[in-house]
């Protein structure tokens, strides 16, 4: 679980500090939007160096990256992995989704060789269904 929280935090920090270059997008597996961020930034930077224009695009990309980073940091962990992270990482399952050991042990006890002579619940259900269908006919 700690690894998944770190993933969200790293994406947020990359967005805040290197969002202008799309580093957070690359990190999350969104390669195309990362390339667009990077290409737009360097295109605008070259124009700014040559003739002093396109400064607005540079500031806009910086602001978008910073906003993305802050949004990742404050976003709920489940929502982050469902909507944002495209790398295939997923958060640990919630406690109610984890298997319960006593139920597994009970199933294993019922399937042991010494219990084979006792009728199982499944065979009882099958017998009841057969009776229901035969009585309808």
C-alpha cells in the first residue's frame, strides 16, 4: 500500500516541479500528452529566446503542470488509480475485498476425505432442483 501512495505523491511532485515539460504525464503512462507538453514548451522557449514572444504559452504550461500536480496530491487514492494512472498499477484491495480465512478453512474441512460420505450442500441443492422440475412436469 505504501508503494501506491508514493506513486501518487511522486506524480504530484513531478507535476509541480517539472509539469512544464510534461514529466508527470510521462510518469503516469500518458506518453502522447507528455510529448505535447514537452514539444509545446520547447517550441515556445525557442521562440522566446529568438524574438521574445510566446511567453504566455510558457507560463500557461507551467501553470497547468502545477495545477495537475496539486490535483494529484489532494485527489482520493482510488480515484487517482481509476481515472489518472494508466500504467496498470492499482491500489491494494480494500479490507472488505480480502478473502476471509475461516470461510476458506470451512470449505477445506468439508472437502476432506473423511467428510465424503456426508452429502454436500451442493448435492442437496441439485436434488431439490430435480424435484422441483420433476413435480412441474
